[in-house]
C-alpha cells in the first residue's frame, strides 16, 4: 500500500473479486481510492507515467472482471463522492446535487426521509448514482407495465471530468446523448448530477416504493452473488430473460456459474465461480437466442 503526495490511497495487486457484486475476478495492477477531482487526475497521471490503462468504477454491481484481472489502474470514486446537497427549493420542487459515488439506495432513502418524490422507480437498483446515469438506468412501471421510467427523466444537468482536456464541465440534459441503457458519456467521468424531484407526502412515496419492491420481489429469491441483468432487452415485448428462458436455459450451469431459476437474465456465482464460467454461459445464451429467434443479444454487463 502506498500514498501519493495528495494522500491518494493505492493498493497494488488488489483482488477485484473483493470489489464487485459478482465476487469474481483477478487482481488489478493498482487500485486507487479517490475523494476529489484532483485525486482522479493524480491517478490518471500515474497510469500515464506507468504506461497503463485505467478504468473508473463505482460499486462494481454491473461488472465482470476476467480471471487474469486488469493490468491497469482501477479508479474508484470514494467517500468524497458520496454526498447529497440541496441546490434550490420551491413550493413544489427541490433540485438536488447528487455526487456520483452515492449509492442509488441512499438516494431513494434520502428522498423518502425528506418527502421528495419522483425517484421511487430506482428502488432495488444496485450500484452508484454515477453508474446509474452512465447506463441510464430505468424500469417499467410498477402498476402500468407500458410505462417506462429512466434516470434521464430526473436529470437537469451533470458535472463531468472530460478526459480529452482534463477539465470539469457542466452538461445540460439536452447535451447528453441518453438512449436505452446508454448516455454517450464514454470519454467523460461523471462527478455529480442535478436531479429535480417533487415534494410529496411520505405515504404516497412509500406506496410507490412498495409497488416497485413487489414488482422486483424475485430479487429476494436469488440468494447468490450476481451482477444484475446480463443483456439489454432487444425490444419492450421481447425481454432478454424471457427469450433465454424460452430456450430452456434456466438453471443451466457451467462450473460454479448458473443461469438463475428466478430470472433467466441473471447469472449467479454459486461459489468460487470463474469468469470463464460466466463467459461460457453468456456465449451459450447468445447462441441459443440467435438460433431460436434470430436475435443478437447485446450485453448490458460490462466486462473488464
């Protein structure tokens, strides 16, 4: 373990299985915890000095690390990026500044505690706020399946570190290329975002949260480490899980990895699963869906 002059905490040969919800993956050349923009810049400078690649991660909930690990610097947004600030308040609305490292669960809890409505659809979504923005996280309505809410619906603007010139910039919602499970922010590090919520009664907010909890009650049946949805849904009426299930792959195991019986778009680590086991199940599901339905499944899961 080593500290740089800016008190940047570094860990070399750090097992990435300790930092992902999958609990899978080899070591990183270097792990860097960052609490400020200057920390991030320092870690990137280190990568450049060592001629190494770097990657930014939040809580590692949508990530599969390969068995050989990552020969580069993994930069994690630490406690300095786990804050909420009130930017402005009116009689009906509140504008919050949410830092990228804050967990989505804490955002939902904070909104409930303060009677701010509008983000209930994020209930049960794992990971950090920054990751949710980057992936434009969203779900179908709890009561109306035809409705679909995405985090872009809440965003007013975001603050990013532009990797092309190392400058911090604010981008209005209209300048963000939000699409289904995408934001178009590949060359930028999300630092924070402004979210507009509505004042509401706690009873109403609780009711909506309970609705989303009920809709996602299958989550409680999983019981093993996983990284959430593996594939994007090809179309609203063709969810990836249903296509994989139709191919008879629920419960299929390779090594210590299994396609979940609770939801076929989830792959489980049954205990000491290797990344190669998960990748083999991914290939199996892709091939089966292509052969049976002529559809090429696109990964939602990020592979490092």
